[in-house]
C-alpha cells in the first residue's frame, strides 16, 4: 500500500514538472530546401538497388 502511495506521488510530481514547462510556439516554420541529386551515372560509392522479388520462369 505504501508503494502505491509513493508511485502516486511520483506520478503527480512528474506531471507537475511536465506541465510547468511551456509548450514551444513558433511564429514561422522554416523548412530547409532539399538537395537535388545529380543525374550522372552512379559512382562506385553509390548503393545499387535491385529487385530481389523478380523471378525468372525457366
């Protein structure tokens, strides 16, 4: 029973602590521009993606 009281007090203390911090408000949200990929052939450091589900009917 004493453990339940301790857990309840800890929960209330945690909630009071969380609620004491104001939620941030943004006047303007800036999203950085995406980088464009080059259209050159893939170099040796580029990963190759293959279709692993392709099956051949023999």
